[in-house]
C-alpha cells in the first residue's frame, strides 16, 4: 500500500468502484485457482488481520481466518468477552490501540455507526464483516459464485425473497453498480426503508407483493434467515410473517431455466 495514499475502508459495497469490484472478483478467481492447484500465493506474508466480533459467526470467522493463513498472513481473534469492548471501552479507543499493532481489521458488529466510528480512528483499512445495515463481503461472495457458474451478472435478474435487511440493502447497491436488476419481495413490515434507498431506477430495482412474481424470470434467487442475530425475541412473530416467503420449488419453477438458488446465513 502506498504510504502516502489515504486509508480506504470497505464498509459498504459501493466503497469500491465498479472497475475495482470487477478486478477484485477476477483476482479472487485467480487466487482460488492457484489454491486448488496447490500453488503458494503468499501475498499477505508477514501481515496481520485483527478480527473483532461483537456479533459471533462461524462462517465469517472461518472464511477470513482461513483466507488470511492461505495468503501467508496471521490472525488475531477478538470478541467482547476477551477485549475492553466488553468493558465499555469507547470504540474509538479500541480503534486507536488495535490499529497500531495490525495491518488490517475486520469487524462484525451491530449498527453501521459503530464500524464507521472505528474506521474514523483507525490507522489501517477496516472491512465490514457484517452490520445491521450492510453485509458487503457476503454479497461479493454470492456474486463471485454466480459468475463462476453462469458468467457475468450484468444484465441478469436477481430475486431477493424475504426480510428487507442488511443483505437486501447491499444487493441493491450491487445492482446499481454492476448493472443487474434486483427483484425484491418482503412481507408488510419488513420491506426496505424508502428513506434509506431513495428512488432507485426502475431498470435496477422492482418490488413485488407476491414472491412468485419476484422470482419470475430471475437468474438468481436468494434469501436469508427469517430472524437475524439481535432479533431473536421476534422469532415467532417473524416465523408467521415469513411463512409465504420461503423459497420453494414453485418459486424456482418460474425462474429462468438456468438459475441458482443461494441461501445466506
């Protein structure tokens, strides 16, 4: 990294440009190919990633940790139980301390404001491993998988079925950047907040009351758990609300002939 360049963070999908995102996806393809052929690719040798988990996760931890080791780096795993974050230390102070000792930080936390405050006081790049509002790395992974199996996602249609949550907001950012159309269907009370998304162009975004209609002609059908972490008390209410928003064979039957189904967690 150029020492004179400003620090860049990845807190939302649109923190990178379209060209940068496509380059990132292509580099991922190259690195994965080398890994599968047992060719060392140690571009992060002698670099350290700090992973800060205020929200626990199996997949996020394993994927980041394995990736860092495979690229020659090392990892420090922090939670609220084993750091000062669990003792009410201001997140700004944690950012100052941690970023002095590592090369990059990944945070999985609650409100987007927390990761933005951390990034503001960090000396090193910060990656969003998940917040209540956005989940950029998950959408990158889903898009990468689609490209692997079906080629470019540009001009395609993605159907999001379920909660208007961090995943849905991030899919919309991706659609606006990469030129595909997002169909979304959510039950009343769980739709995207119009005050947060503005007025997306009809060429990239369309809402449907009926999830079957949202899936019609889609090249990718994707969804998420009904109850995200932090909303466990709403589990039974959500189970009833989302009863008709469960991706099933009927939805897949009206999708495009060559279709992927992705379930995130």
